[in-house]
């Protein structure tokens, strides 16, 4: 099972990244857990400079922007292989 983490304070951009992640999981029909990380100290453990951030299986795949649904789908697919 995949673990996907959305890093951020819970702002509109962070919520959008979470929605995109859920949609990609649904389209791929894979089993994944989406975790929202809002604690600043935990976010800093991932060494990103700006939020929102997206982590797939403990690998930072995006930070500081909203990824496209196609990008998220690709990252999830790559994590599965």
C-alpha cells in the first residue's frame, strides 16, 4: 500500500493538492493512505522550502506548487513499480 503525504498548513493550495492525490488514487484504483501533515516541525523534516508539498512513499516529489493530475498519476505509478 502506498503512503502519500500532503505537507502544508491546510491552505487552499494544500487542499487542492490533496484533492488531486485522491482523484489520482481513485482513477488508478490503487490502495493508498493519504496523510495530511500540518505540523511545521514534521514538514521541515522533509527539507522543503515552501508548501504545499507532496510525498509518495517517503520521497518528496513536489514542493512549492500545485502539481497537475497527470504528474501525480505518474508519480504514483512510478512508486508502484
